[in-house]
């Protein structure tokens, strides 16, 4: 689907380019992404899940396994308003941790929750992830208790992203309409 004149996934990837030495897309079918990856100013490739059917956790595993760097930024492809300043802040927090994960308010459940698909992870997380995948665990955060996670609290996040647009994702037709509305509002990303 097109958003702001480009496919949603391309919008997300291009917003992340200032931070990227390489771009890895975790996808079952690489074909739809070939032209996007060829047009990037950094190396890009599609990586396949080694654990088919395990959802985002398998995607995190595939990306970390294939990454050339020790730390990888993981962002869901349906988050069109990622905030570079927030991500730069989070990158600065990685030195003493295996992962840096925002702790945000889930608007649908109205509770605080860690956002594992807008986070940074070290390759040191791989063994814990692999143990959970082997045990048939599928939750993207199931390995957090076994690694050193730095949760980024809401007040710290709001310093960089006051409206928490970084965590807006497009899952429904209503979300799509809201994303288009956000784009048309003056001063929006």
C-alpha cells in the first residue's frame, strides 16, 4: 500500500537510512523487495526465517543471525513514523545492554508494554532466542528475562517523540486512514 507516494515498507526503510550501515528485511518471499533493496545507498538483502511460522521472534532471529554488526535495530515494517532522534538516543544506550526496548502505553489495551519491534538487540541475544524458538515460544519478548534489557520509559521517549508516533503501526483500514490524516496535518512527519 502506498503512503506519502511510496510503499509503506519503503517509507520505513528510507526513514531509517541515516542510521543504517546495512538493511536486512526478514521476509518469506524476497521478490517483492528486490527493487527496493537495489535502490538503497547501503547494502541490503532479504533474509529468510530459519524458524518458519514463528512470527516476529523468528524475524528478529533471522536478522540478528545475518547482521554484520553486533547491534541491530529492529523495526516493524508497518511503523511509518519512526523518529530518528529517539532511535539515536536508544543507540547511545546500547553499550551496557543486550537490548534497548521502549516501554510505551499500548493504546488498545491502555497498559504499559515493552515494544520489541522498535528496539535494538545485540547478537548476544541469539542463544536465548534460539532456546525459546526450540521450546516453541513465539512471543517476541519471551527471551527478555535471560538478557540485559534497558527499558526506555515513557517520559524519556516523550523527550524525543512527544506524541509517540514512532509506535503507530498500520494494522487495519482505520489505522491506514489515520496514517494518511497524520501525514496531511501540518508539521507532521
